[in-house]
C-alpha cells in the first residue's frame, strides 16, 4: 500500500490546496456571472449567496488528477471524468439560467450510459439487463440524493467528504489505486470548499457541485471491489457508506407523496436536517449530528467487507430497521410541528 498511499496523499493535498485557493475567487466571480442563490421562504439563508462553489470543487478535483494522478485504467478514468463533466455542465446551466427537471435527468442518464459503455457498471446479478437497470438507478439516484442533501450550510460537502474518506480507506485496504485516487481527490476538494461553506457559509456549491459530487461517489461505489469476500455481502458496502443521502431522499419522497406533492420538484424544509432543527438543534448542531451518523455508517461498511453472509445480513437488516424507525419518527416530527403551526400553537422552526 506504500506507493498507493503516496499517490493518495499527493492527490488529496493538491485538491485541498486548489479548492482553498479557488473557492474565494468563485465567490467573487459569481455575482458578476449572475450565479446567485436568492433567499426565499423555503430557504434558510436571508441574503443572496454565491453558488459557484461547485466549480471550485470540480476544478480542484480535475487538476489534482491531472497533476498527481494515476496511470491505472485510463479508459475508465476518462469515461468517469467525461460523465462527471456532463452532469456538472447541466448543474451549472441550472444554477445560472434554470433547467427543466426532465432535461437535467436526461443529462444524468446520458452520463451514466457513458460509464456503462466503458465497463463501469454493477455486476452483481447474472442478468445483464438487470445490471444495466440497477446501474442507472444507482448512479442517477445517488446523484440526486446528494443534490437533495445540499440544503444546509456544510451538509452536502461534509457528508460527501465523509463518504469519500471511507472510500479512500476501503480502496487502500483492497489495493484499488484508481478508486483511491478518485476518492482522495474528492475528499481534498470537499474539505477545501468546506472552509467557506460551513455555517455560516459565504458560498454554496450549487447544483454544479452537488450533482458532480453525487455522480462521482456513485461511480466510485460501483468501482469498489472486495476480493476477500463475496458479492452477496459486499454489495451493501457502498450502500451503507452512502446510507445517509439514501435515507434523506427516501424520507423526503415518502413525506411529499403523503402530502400529495411532487417529490422531485416540490420545495420545502422537510429534509432530515430541517427536522432536527425542528427538534431544537441549531443548524450547526444538526449538521454535526448528521456527520456523526455518516461516519457511523462508514464504520459499519468497513465491518461488512469482512463479515460472513449471516453477519452481513443481520447487520444490514438491523440498520434498515433503525432507518425505518428513524424515518417514522422524523415524519411524526414534521406532522406535529406543521400541525401546531397551522393551529397557532407553535413557533416556526428555528433557523439560527
């Protein structure tokens, strides 16, 4: 692992330094380009905010791989970067001019097909058509899940950094240098950006960064391999590592469907972070609590790489059960809070 560890450190350091240096530039440039996030009733910020931070994350990631990158699997690396660039472009277009959800979804599917064409795909099932469908569902789902997580200062960047850190560790444990280099670049770019995005944030990543981050995490999750264990267990490893975005998306979709709203386009303060604030946490406390949850899921994912089939499914079922209970509790919190506001017996959710 010595040579791999050196590559990871170089890639990480380059991405970190570049993100620290370029993010303030993007913060100054954003108002001149009109890439600003305006305050509204459904958002927690109260003044226009630059949302070009995703360009800094993307640039730091690409530059780190170009300067300190790896020689391994160039064909797959190019396809991953091409797909990531495509989703970032659609995100940037949406940040600046707005984009219909179906067009953005079409761009994500196209980017996923680029991955599949190069061989980056799920190979768990014996039926190619099912593997193809699961690959599209996974990549598009995680891409949008990270976009939905970008709802509070430092949340998407911190959760993405946590997942990337565990992917670096998992790759190092299994000698996967391409996966490790990609994850190390993501980690450095996210941490550099977080210096300016943690509460109180001075810049947002926007769809440019959130979609890019989700796409890359999904691609890295597919590329991870665990030769010391069987696929019937290890398929849970990337799912567990990215369990928090999956949980938050599931919660939001179910909650909005229950209220008769479009789960993909309906806005609202109904994410996990918002509900923790409803329970009395500040924004910063809510984000830190979710960092801890993401870290705990990463530790469980590492255990799964060595677990027997029985151990793996007992742990997986336990986490799923806890997730279902948490989902029910979070929905009850939202129902109770919104009802009390409607009848005038409660105060609005804290936003400080």
